[in-house]
C-alpha cells in the first residue's frame, strides 16, 4: 500500500530570515544580533494557499522558478518548516502534529548536500539506517548495495568532505533511500549533476517508483518534469498556476507552438493582422517583440513575413519553440522559468 | 521517546568523539595542564607562591577542564552543523521528537565533560606532586557535583551553540568563555574576592564559580569555600534553567 501526500490551503510567511530548510544558496548565515532586527523588517510571503493531492505511487513534480515556493512546500511536508496556515498530510499523518510518524514515512534529498562530514560515506548510510531502527545486519547489507548502485564503492570508507558535488548528491540520494521510505522528496535533485549522473538518477527514481513508492520532486528544469513526472504542478509566487499531466499541460497552451518574433517596429495594426493568420490562436506583445501562439511552427513564417512586408515592416528575428512546459509557464506568467 | 533512534544518535556522537579524541584532548587539556605547571610548579618552587596553593588549584583545574569540554563539545558542532554544512538535517529528520535530539546532544556533552575532568585530574596531580592534601572522604558529593557541572556545561554549550553564528565564535570565546574562566574562582577561592565587593557579587552569576567552589569544598575542604549545600542548590537551579533554555533554543533553531 503506497502513501500519498495532501496539502490544503498551505500558507507560509517567513517572519525571520533566513529560512534554513528553504533558503537558496545565496543566503549566508545570520547571527543573533542581526536576527532580532531582521525579524521585524522581513515578512516574506512564500506560500499563498497551496492545495495539492499526490496519489500513492505517483511521481509528482513541482515546477517553478527559484523563489516560487517549491522548497518551502517541501520544507513543510518534511517537518522542517512550520506552516503559517493550512494543513499538510503524509498518508494519514498531520505533518505538524504527528511529526515522528510522518518522519518515519519519508526520505528527503535537500537542494544542497548536507552530509555528515564527521563520517565516512558508508558510516553516513549505516548511521542513517540506525536512526530509523534498522537491524545491524540489514544496515550493512543495504549500505553496500546502495554504494554499489550509486557507484560510490571505491570511496565508501573515506570522509565525504573531499567528495565532488556530484558524488555528494549521489550519496544524499542513497541516504534518503537507505530506510526504504514510502515517500521520497527530492528538492532540485539534478542541480549541478552532469548529464550522465542525471540519467543515472532518473533511472533510480523510476525504479524506486516502480516499487509503488510516492515521489515528490521539485525542479526548475522542464525537461526533468516532462520526462519523469506523472503529473506536474506549476507554481509561481506561492500559488499553483497550472496542474496536470505534462501532456495535458502542454496541450492546454493555446496552439501549442510559440513563435517569438522581433520586427523593425510593432504597431497595433500588425498585431491585429497577425491574429487573422490561419492557425494563430493568440498574439501578445512581449517587450519589444511579439509572441504568437499557433497550431503550427515554421510553416507560418512565410505568411508572417508577407504580412509584415506589406506594411513595410522587417522581420528581424524568429524563435520557434515546440509545445513545452516552458511555453506554458511563459504563457501564464509572461516570464521564463530561467529568469 | 524512540529509544533505538536515541541510542543511534548517541552512538554517532560517541563514534565521532572517539575519532577526534586526540585533537579534542589536546584542545581542552593542554591549557589547564600548562596552568598547572606554571602556577603549581614554577611559581611555587621559585617561592613566589606558597606550596599550599597547589591543593587549592587542583579542584579549579578540574572545573575548567570539565566546563570548557562540555561547552565546546556541544557548542562547536552545533554551530557548524546548523550553519553552512547543515549536517544536522539528517538527524532532524530521524523519527524522534526534536527535543530528544537536543537531550542526546546534552548527554553526549556531559559524557565528554566527565571524561575530561577525570583525564585532567591524573596528570595534574602528577605535575603538582603528592602532598596536595586532596580528600577522598566525600567522593559521593564530588561525583554529584561533577555530574551537575557536566549538565550545565553541556546544556550551556547547547544554548550558546544555538545562539551564536559561525562568525561569532571568536567573540564567544572572548566575551563569554574567557571571563567565565578568569572570574570563575578557579585560580582562587571566592572569599579571595572579598576586597572587591561588587565583583564578588557579580561573579555569582557565573556558573563556573559553583563548579570550582563545589569541587574545592568536597576535594580540598581545608581551603576556604562556599557551603556545599548552597552550591548544590544553585547548581540545580542553573542546570534546570540551562537545560530548558537549551532545548527551547534548539527547537526554535531547528524549525523555520
């Protein structure tokens, strides 16, 4: 029996910087003097009512730019961030009120490696197993298996301080899997991984999911969300702005294709003319350029060029993108995920 | 409480402390032993201090070793683990209430403080010579006071560790630990401050005073010392206060 995740109207306002479990790499540690002052000035709204239902056995993605509220959502679901309002459940357990029961069910890979630097790679896994009450023989065996699977065996008995970022990340994932959790949280797991390791990680995630485990993954990489997730919630400014399977989300973009055009000038009359072209579903001004959503891509270009030329306007630049979650995000927010 | 998890957390700290045993011992014991040598040998043999000073010094040296070890054994890792390495997170996610993780930290610090007190006593006694007049008549009380000293030093370390940032470690040493040492009645009995009445009242806020005076009153009662009953009563209050504060600070530090 798998375990699902549920949140209802989850809200979080940070009253003191910096949120440890949810802060980005840019934050430095604060001290006691600063904290008292910061507490009054900083009221950062991170979540504005996030309601999600992740089914048991699902790979669910939270997709959004940095600062969208993804890590805060994970922080609350993993008992590390106290919600300002709303409810969060892992299976039947209220994450805030039944922390120990919730912690027993989850494995967490944080955005930045947080390995125990006083221990060797193998000891990190073995002690982690011990924290979860695994018997000694099981711990040894499982640690060896995971070290092998994550290609860490040659350096298993070294302290991890000198490990590369990729190795630390692999060990973090191995550690999260050590106690065979029903729900696995991965906060930006591919950040800083080379393409090969990323594929290894994706394979491991799929395999783990194949055992009926629930996986919640946050990412700002639409390829990762598209490839890996059964369903995706796109979040921005602490709100869910779109939710569905990657295919359904992509299909929901008007037209599907996005043509980003730059002309020598972009008068309103041109926008009206573009709207009348066959296959075009929506035309928007985007800064100095014009975004055209259409059901076709390159085959629309001759008509666009002809329309512009008739009005003595030159087409300077064209960028065509196929239906993607990136386009969806752009459509909803007017911004790129990478911004 | 989840006993298996608690024991595993404790085993982790013991494992790490054993691995770092040599450096930890040097770090905490070298300074008190040098003091022993300078004050107990150089100054007494040269006649600049009375030989009786040696017996007065030993309880203070044990108090220093215990307190400094307990404070540092908890505070330093807590500061580092909560800051940029965030190593503590794996343990915060262990299936146990956060308070127990803090209790485990205190317990591990206490063990290290007690070991340190025992370890410094032997070479110190050797360095000082045999004619110290150290009494073993009140061993039970010595152990009780040592235990209470271990509690406040480890709990104080937790409180400090959760209140101080990485960049303020140096400051912590110079504005908290150094005055604690110098005004902790370690190198002199509390009664010696009689000619500084205001200071004598102020140092009563320093937990180290009760550690030194308590150990002096039980190990070397022939020297002036505070009433042992009063010391135990005050230590009990300090212990409870610092444990409660430490747990509260740890709790608020571990959740955002």
